[in-house]
């Protein structure tokens, strides 16, 4: 009787100890299930991270099987390795109850208004009727967000995966756009950039649309080469880099990118993101976003990849963080099983290396 009753407690203590050790070392461990500071599994996919002072805030939607209705979670960390669940900031209740589903949240802070805004993919009240863009607002980053509005990004065109990009006081929506061609709706046919209003609560104007598979004919142009999803933009020096995944559902894929000197373009052709060692599917991930971690000495670019193993049954874990390096303007994604980053200096190193 005693053995049976104490074994689960012992296992749980090991789990908690693992979470504590991870926090003490500040070590990012890939190819494993991530747990928060309380020992609970982290559920945060298709999201975004922003930095406020010495803390990083990670917003994402809960993709755990059986976790329904949908919800959007917020985590916080000081070292990008140990995460504390701050709570569910958006859930399907109240005004949000009108939405069939919500996902792909991006987190923005408006200096002019002092408000925090989550821009998210808002499913129609008639579930799976395709998406609009949702805007939720709160006075505190970790408070309960109120639904401000949801709208089409352009005219009556529905959209798919999306993210946000902020530069100074200007913010932008990056959206995968649907198209009507010859009376048929083709999903995820192009990528577009929209500037948001001054308060970040609506779409102001379109800056760019391209990478278009107009006909949707796979025999003409394979969709995973033309129609993209899970996209995100960063700026390195004077160059913008627009990363995206292939259109392969929950599956992992190679990451591709394009470059431009202005958000409005012209944008280069898509190029394959090089990996070291070589991986045909970005180390079994779907690109989510890239986070610049700027410190006193340098800036490290952190690649965040989603691994939807709960659906694909491929590989351990749901999230991967890796350093993304640039050589002569060309990015390369390097695999690291365990690594650490010092947010104060911006420097990273493999776990076990001498600082």
C-alpha cells in the first residue's frame, strides 16, 4: 500500500525538480516536453513573444487534445527557458463566445494609448467558415482582454494564418489571404502585409500582397512553394526578412524566406532557410516566429518552431527554440540540443560551454 501511494508523489517531485533545475540553469532544452515553473505542461503554439523590461511574455493558443473550448494562454520568463503561466487571457466566453475558434495571437503594446492589444485569427461564428481578424485590448499585459472588434483584413476576403510585426509606434498585420477565382474559393493563396490603425485596433491599409498561387492548380505551382502560412517578419540592419512555412497542415516543413528593403516591397523570390546540420523540415518544426533578443553586446535571433506532435505523432515536445545566425546577410538555423542565452548581453552559448 505504501509503495503504491508514494510512487506517484516521487514521480511528481522529480518533475518539479526538473522544472526548478531548468530555471536555475536557464537552459533551453529541445526535443523534450516543456513544463512551466509549476511542473505543468506548456501549451502555447502559433503565438508570439514580446519583451517588456527584463521579462519576456509569450502568448499562444492551447492546442492540447481535449482542451475545449479554445483558449489563449500567456506565459512569462526572464531567461527564455523557465516559463510561468500567468493565466488564460482570452477564452470562449462573453463576447468571445460568438467566435467558433481563435488562434495565431500576436501581442502588441501601444505607447500612444498605453494599451496592450492581442491581434488574433477570428473564426466565424459559424465554425470553420474561414477567418476574420480579431482585436482584443487590455490595460495590463496579463489581464483579461476585451474583444474590441473583428473584421476582414480587406473587403470581404477571408484569411488564414497570421502574425504581427511592430516597428516603433507602427504595427502591422501579416496575413495569409484567400481568393475567389472563377467562382471557387482558394484558401491560403497569398501573403499580405497590412498597416494597422494608430491604436492597433483595426486594419488601416494594405502595403503588399504577393507569393501568389492564383489558380490554386498544384500541377502548375506546388502549393507548398507558392502558398505559404505561419509567417513572421524581422528586421536585421536595413533588411526585412519574411519567414514562412509550407502549407502542409499540422506537419513540419522546410522554412523559406524572402527579403526586402521596405515592407511594401519589392520582395525577393522565396529562398530556402539553410540548416546546420541539414534538415528537410526545420528539425521537425513548423516555423512560428523569430524573436530578436537585443543585449548590451549583441543581438541573438531566436527561432521559435512549433512541433505539433500531439497531432502528427512525430518526435517529442511541442516547442523548439534555436539560434538563428546571419552570415553575409544569409540566415542559417543551427541545431542545438541544449543552449542558454543571456538576455542582458544578448549572447548565447551551448549548454556546458564556458561563458
